[in-house]
């Protein structure tokens, strides 16, 4: 679908890359390469990922965030991504939206976490206009007081990435792999996962969300459709992304650390 909008020539140009079912590790590698080696602006929408996968922030500690024995028993992959933020479990019910931009792309936007977060929330407010009670609460997107979108960022000297995992749907059993984090948003009020999150599908269809997101992005940018091959053509060949799968040995060592800490 061609989505270039000649009537909006005064807007900054962004490449729109639509994906479906791309494994989340592959997506994270692509995002970091585009952040580090490209000078173009990108919006990436990935509709679901194939297998249930846990994704931790760059500084997350498995022993504090994960039910490691259950994860090892069920052979659930665990990824440490290149951005900050919290821990999520993603699968086919997750929709991923990513912005990768030069620091001067959005007029007046300061390249710091909160201004970028606030800017993104205004964009998504257009998507959810008339749908539920959409708000940015601390670093989360919520409907009412229930979270449905988790955000993470990485900011370099000249560029930034802001990516979101949207819970269009989720498997209740998968939430059992996650512990209640020690550092949680104040508005969570110690609620367990099922009391804290909600499903987007109860408010908006999958296709409507994606179409409305593209429309909202098109109100801020001049859209240029891109293919995965286009993104790969812009990448530096020597760059090695830092997002990676944690080895089972590392998870086992995390169990040992947890036991040691509880006995000290």
C-alpha cells in the first residue's frame, strides 16, 4: 500500500515498515542497527511474534523479575534487549510499534525520556479518541487504570528509539512466568498481573488499531512505505546488536543468586 502523502510536504519524512509475525529478537536487532547505523526516520509495526518470549530491559535481573524454574521447565526464551524499561512476555497477541528518529526530526521535541514519552502519548491519544479512557500513567499506556502498553527507549547523541508492546490479547497462563517487580509504578498499587493489565481487543479490533496508528503517524510525518529489504540495505555491515538470548546457564546462575540472597 502506498502511503506517501503529497499534501503534507512540510512534514518530516518517515519510512513505514509493516511486518507480521517477525520474531522479536530479529526485530530488536533490526531496530538497534537502524538506530546506530541509519540516518533515516523509521516507524516499524510488527503484528505479533511467533513464539511466546520474555523480553527484559537492559538492566533487568532475572532472579528478581522471573519465575526462572517455570521458564526453564517450559523452555521459554528470555531476551535482554538494548533498551531500558520493564519485563514483558510477548506472543502472537502482541502488537509492536517502534519510532526511530533523528533528534531534530520532531520540531520542538527535546531528546529526553519524558518529552518523548509525552509526545508519543499525544499521538496515541488520536488512535484511542472516543475509545475507553486512554492515558499515559508514569511510563505506561492505560485504559482506565489498567495497563495495555509498555514502553522502552534508547537515546543516543543524535537519535532515539521509542518502542511499545501493545497487549491486544494475552494468555493468562503466560503471566505466571513474571514476578511482581520490586520497582513497580505507583498506580499499580501492588496488583497482580491479571488485575493490572487489560486486553486491547475488548476495546478495538486489531486491524482498526493498526490502521488508526498509521493514520495518526501520517498526521505527524510524511509516510513512505518501506520493505524489510529496504531496511537491510541501509544497515552497516560491521555493527553487532546487543539484544540477545540469555543462556540456560545464566538463568540457572540467577536461581543460585536468588537462593544465596534469601539465605544471607
